[in-house]
C-alpha cells in the first residue's frame, strides 16, 4: 500500500483519537453536566455540521479547479487540533456549539481534499484503500474512547474531569499535524495542467447521493445512542465502553468491507449497510443497547466505505463530488439531528426512534428498487 495512504491513516488515527475523546463524553456533558435538554444536543449537532457544509463544497471545488490538495489538508487538521482543547473553557451549550462548528470547518477544509488524495494514490483498489483508512479512523476513535473511560473510571465524573479530557486532545491533535506536514505527499496531478471543469459528466451519481442524504437524515446520530444508553440505565462511567465496542466493531470490519466492495461492488455493500442500520434501530428501540451499538458500527463503516469507493470509481470531478457528498451529509444530518432532538424532548425517545426506523425503511426500499431497475436496464441494453 502507498506510503502516503499509510501516513494519512496515522494522521486520521490521532485526529480521531482526539475527536472521540470529545464526542464520547460531549452528549453527557451537555445533558447531564450543563443540564441542557436533548433538544439542545440536537441543536449543537446540527450547528456543528451545518456550519461546515458550504466549505466542504467550496474546498472540493477549489481543489479540482486549482489542483491544490495538501495545503487544504494541512490547514484542516490544524484548525481541528487547535479548537478541540478550547472546549475546556465552554460553560454554555451556545459556546459548545460555536467551538464544535469551528472545529467542523477544519474538517470541511480537509475532507473532500483528503479523499481526493487517497483516491489519487489508490489506482483502482479504492475499496481497499478507503477500508484501510476507515480502519485507522475508528482505531483512533476507539483509543480516544478508552482514554475517556479510564479518566472517568479512575479520576471521577465531575465537571473538572470532563474539562480536563477536552484539554488533553491537544496532544494527539498536534501529532496528527506533524505527520501530515512531514510524511504526506501532495497529490500526483498528471502534469499540473488545468483541465476543463465539466459537472455534466457526474449527473449519473446524483440519485445515489440523494438516497444517501435521505439515510443521513433519518439515521439517528451516535450521540442519541449514548443518551439512550443512559436512559436505559447505563452508568455514565461505563457508557464509554459502548463507544469502545462501537469503534472496535468498526476497526475489525472496515478493511473487510473494503475488500468486499472491490469484489461485489459498492452499490451492493451500500444496500446491505442500509439494512444493518435499520436492524440497529430496531434493537435500540427494544433496549438491546449493546447489539444496537454493534450494528451501528457495521452500518457506519460499510455505508461510508461504500459511497466513498463509488465516488472514487465513478466521479469525473472527484474532489468536487466529495465536496457535494460531504456538504449534503452535513445538511441532511444536521436537519435530522434537530428533528430527533425536538421529537425526543417533547414526545419521548420511543417516538424519535420510530421516526428513524420508518425513514430508514423508506430509503432502503427506494434504493433497492432503483438498484434493481438499474441492473435490469443494464442487462436489457448492455451496449448503451
């Protein structure tokens, strides 16, 4: 495997270690330390993703247009490394939302360009490359969740410990920036020639992106899974173990799904991922929390690896389409988070989960029908 892809894997490992140290405890911090409602958690999740969506599209487009990749990747990781520790000083849900939104801008700057960089060094084995990269992502997330668990278990679960964990994220964040500066090569643009930008060649991807955005809206965020676990009777000290389990499942299965994508095709794996997400929600509804987390992990890696590989293999303007993809995910998931937070706060958790189940079911049916029609049409007109 290419050295740049391996280096990017370690960059993501340390970045996601820091991110997981935050996301593992942030829902608990907002709802049970700051004593804000679940609706406020929904607003924070929405703001953190919505702020960045325009930047994801912008920097993806600029990368293709100007053929600039690594500078955007470095800048994005640097912004994230600096902003996470500043949560130490947050005292209101509004200040948390502002810092999370700023940190997400950093992710927006790097996301599309990072995937474009992975694609550039992958040749045609994009499933394998994205599978490896996602494996390093979630291994970092698992490490961060372990750090959060050990801190809560041995040091306590008061407000000071929560803030200390936020401050500690500076260390892995800086390590990630050092690696991306000194060990990641820029994209090997053929020649550094300016190519004509032609979005019409990518219209065929819009239907699958649209369905994926629908899934992103209806699929409940991991943070709501964490609050559901607390409501089901899990102690705050031990909830990070569920996140560790989630990350372990993702780590063990990501590379496997990457290989299966190359063997069976990305659309088949995407459809399977939708079904995994649906079953995860059903188990969550009936308080089978552990199984719900396991299936959520399988859904996350199979769906994301599948769609990223599909874009890599089919898009003409790759960074732009990655930008559109991440932008659409940001909008749809942020609107979903607001919706779930309001339903949960005013009608209860069960209604929120039922809403999620019905929506994911609908999107799965639409994707299955569209996929079947496409296969039938391809066989009927193989030379079109």
